[in-house]
C-alpha cells in the first residue's frame, strides 16, 4: 500500500481470545491490509495501541490519516465470565429481595442431582428493599419512601459500593419511582454508577429485566474506564476522532453510549463477522449463507437469509455448562442470533475418563498458546494438529512473522494423545482435526434444525484465522455444496466493523389486547424511543437527515409466552392499522408454524424501534500480489483423508491467484490458510473471493 497525502484511512479493530486483528482500509484505493498480534490480556488498550502503531508503520501510513476507528472487544464478556466487574448493589421493590436467587425456578439439566446454577452478580446481602409499588398499568399503588432511599444512599457509599442497579416492579409501565431514586443517589452519593431498569430494558419479564440491569451496571466502571483509556491513547498517538464501538446486534455506537449500556457489547466481536458474511454473500449473489467464524478460542455459526443475519432479542452470557441453555445469565438485549462452540485453534485435545478423544472447550488462548507457538504451552491443540498434518506452513504463519515449531507440536500430540491411545502421530493429529470438525458440524446441524433450515441449500462462508482450514471438511459433513472464502478471511470481523451502520434498538412493553390497542399511545411510544435514538446518533456525528427508523410490533396469541415481531404498518385510520397488524401477524405465524389458531384473540406485548444512520457503502478491491509474483508457490505433503495418507499438494499464493483450478490444494494468505480436498473445483471471482464447489458422492457435498 502506497498512500498519497490526500488518502484517508479507516481502522476496524477486533480483540479476540487469542489475536487482536486490524483491518486498515485505504478509502481511495478501496484496498485493505491486515494487522494481527497476540492479545495483551494484561492491558487490552495497550495491546490495541501497539497493534495499531505496528500496522500503520508497516504500511507507511501516517496516524493523522486515520479518519475513523470502529472497535469490538471481548472485555465485557470476560468481565462477566471472570466476575471482575464492580462491587454492585441492587435496589428492589419491598418483597422482591430474592428475585435473583429465585430466578425462573427451572433446572437446565433435570437429571443432574449436583447441578451448579449461575451465581448472581449481586449476593443477597447487597440486595436492598425499598417501600414503593406501581401496578402493571403504571398507577402508583404505594408512594416511594424517599427518606429510606436517602439513608440507603449514605449506607451504600459507606460500604464501598461502586455500582447500583435499581429494578422496581412494573417500572417499564411507569419509571417515575426509579427515576426519583436515580436523582437521590446522584445527590447523596455522586460517585456511584447507577443503572435504572426503565433505561436499560423497559420490558416485561421481571427476572430478565433485573439480570440485564445488574449486568449493565456491574460492567459500567470496567468498560467506561477501558474506553476512556483507549480514547486517550488513540488521541495521544494522533488519531483525531474517538472510536465507534460495535454492539451485539451489529450496530455501532459512540463511546459515551457504549459506556452507558455496556451490556450491549457482550457479543460485539462475533457480530462483525456475521455482518461481513452477509456483505460478501450479497456481493457474490448468495442469498442463503451460513457464516462460519473459527478463531483461536471459539467458533461461531450464524444463519443469513436474504443478506440479513438472524436477530434475537435476548441471549445468555457466562454459561456454566457452555452448551446448555439456561445455565447462564439471561440478558434481554438485541443481538445477532448465532451459536458459539468451544472450538478454536487453541482448543486443547485430551482423553476423558472413558478413554475417548475430546477436543475443547478449554483453550490455550494467547498465553501460553498452542505448543507450536513456543511460549511454554505443552498441551496438544487444534493448531498443533493442523501443523502436523501439513495444513500450515511453519515458516509462513502470519506471513512469516511468527514461525511455528513443528517439533514441539509433534511432541505434544505424541505425549498427550498418540502414546496413551497407542496411535501413530499422524492418526492422532487427524483424530484431533476430525473430532473438532464433527463437533462444529453437529452444532451447526442442530442450530439449523431448530430453525427449520436445511444446510444443503446454503453456502458456507468461512473466515477467522482457523475457519478456512476446517471449512471444507465441515461442509462435507453438513452436505453443504459450496464454500465461499472471502479475501482477508483471517480478519473478517474487523472488516465487518467497517461495514456496520450506526444504530440503536429500543424496546418498550405495551401489553394490551389488539382489539383495544390505542393507536395514539403506540405512536407516542415510538416517537419517544426515536427521539432518544436520534439524540444518541447525533452525539455520534450522524446528521439528522441521514437517520432512518424502523418500527416493529411484538404480538402473540393470548396465553402464549413468546412473541413474533412484524413491521408496524402505515395506515389511514386506527381501525385500518389494527386490521393490517392482524393480517401481518397471521401471515408470519402461518409462515413460521404452518397453521394459525382461529378464535384465539391477539395481544400486543412489545414495541421495538431501530434508529439507524447510513450504512457505509464499502466496496473492497480484490487483494493483489506484488508485481511478478506467481500464484503457485510450490508443493508440500498434506494429509488427505480421501487417500488416508499424505499427498503432495500444490500451494498457491492467495494474492496472485486467478481463474479456476481443482483440488487438492492449499491456498495461503498472511492471516489464514484454505485447505481444499481432492476433486473439488475452485474459482476466484472479481472481488478476489475464492468459491469452492465440493464434489458429489461419497466424500462430497452430495452425500445423504
């Protein structure tokens, strides 16, 4: 990259479990270059700054030319998992002190007599009751005991409390008491971080509302401190604009908004990958894709139909049993719907008590990392197996900047797996590779089946540092006919950050029978949400004329627990509005469940509004090699399960590759490596993306 003095740049920065990734976009040439370094767990901000400086210096880019930074981080997730948030208290309505312990009263495993339930972020000793009561219609039943609140504020400050969550019964219907408590706390104890449930998640569902508000304020001091340090550090090295932060739903927000609502950052990194998968699917004309993101610690899978990732209104964080729904903290915030598997390049292989080979979910992470990194790790990992199978070139990992030690990898696999199972080293390495592939494929199948999707009708979009190595074999197991490998696959989440649009989603509960729905009240609530959203986007630098809104209604049949969302229609009259809503709900319900329930009345439960700025019109130019570079780099022995042996396999330079070719093949770029099986056909499109079609038959996509 040779920037001119007039060139401006944008940075996408993603902190992952093993590596910190940077996508540096030259806005003039539309070309991207990558930066990658091991994640600095001692100081995330320091690690980001070091990676930014190295990437800019390595490409001859002046810091002052950087005009935008979009950032995603695992900080909030790690703080929840490791319980490293603020010392937090909870203030509730009198009589509801046990809301966190009571939870939902369910067990995620009814057969486990020694079941371990998630520990609340706030112990019961720090939950305080206040005399007040509001009913579900928003009417004050019992006034707020203000003097009790003032005494409590002084006690909290004296006890060293750093954060306070205020969650009153039915506060979504009338926030007045919560707001008054917020004012009293600000006056009596101005150093406290305070979150009100009526601000964070003003929606029905008492337990979810409390856990979400508690998690938000538990994370506030940690996230706010990090974002302030990062913003200052970027400014000190000469970046003129503060970073934008990506949220779990794929939108971006200002640092100020992110610090106020840190609970919305839990899945920020993976969201970038889903956005990128949708973008590259659109560019390739593929309207049904499965995003597959495999990094150093985890793998994520996301279904994308009609170029839009599936969205959810809630998810779980910090699960005790990683894949057991109900074993984590439920968070009622918008997020891109995806499943996470404890399978990454650093996933550790081991033998369980039954003598079976298992891989993950424990990971070697960035420190000590896989054995082949040479940083002290001695346990066999997926990356060690991939190296021993010939899928990775030890001299070209990260473009040669981080050589791998194959002897250490072979030793770790021999001592940890091969000798105990009495296998040769190659079979042990393939066993690790195959087990982790089947783990991911099985999770993907379940994720698809739960949504009524047939993976055989989709294209797999593979990215992440380890994703392109494993995607071909996973596609075989799933019966997926083709795999798309985008250019810059190893830093794809960072690329997705540059495509994300500024946005914020609001939810308000408004429970009423559809027939009695007050259309004027509905419109008023939408206007209130959109007014706040416009203010937030304006603070992030979005012009008023560029802001758009999308309104949705959440409805259900009376007596049901879950809602379906439909677009709020434009109508000439209240009667026409309600009629259009009913028809739209019935059509969506029939599409989802292939039936309706005649005679059962409908009710409105929730209003949802998405306030968004313009989506960046990012067109990424195809990567290119330096002049004179040949596509064929050479050949090396690579293990092919079709032959059950090593096969001498051509190795191509991704940046110089054009046209069509057939497998077996290995295609290398600096941040990732593509492994293609025997008999597959591959071609490079105009955008530099690699599309591989699997052969049909016993070992190909056509098997049933």
